[in-house]
């Protein structure tokens, strides 16, 4: 089963902290989004393997926009 992790706010995807193929567990920080000069960590809400990123670093993202796909 695949699920996506979404951006909690509109801003810029500053850093991807995991790579495709990495295993994550709940509360693993997967990315940092910058909004209004604040760095907001994005965490996994479940366990899985990162299948692929949907957004490149430094891209602008919307609130609720899927950032990556988790499998498993």
C-alpha cells in the first residue's frame, strides 16, 4: 500500500532528509520546509520505504501538496 507525505504549510522545500529506498518510521523527519523564514520539519506519520520524491529541493510547495510516496 502506498501513501504520500504532504507539506504542512505553503513554502519552499528547503531540504530532503531521506533518499528513495530509505526506510522510515513514524516521527522520522523526512524534509524541511521554509515558510516566512521559519524552518518547519516534515515527519513521516507511518513506517515505510521511500518510493520516490514528487518535489525537488528548492521547489515551492503548497499546503497539503504531496512531497514523497511511501510504500509498505
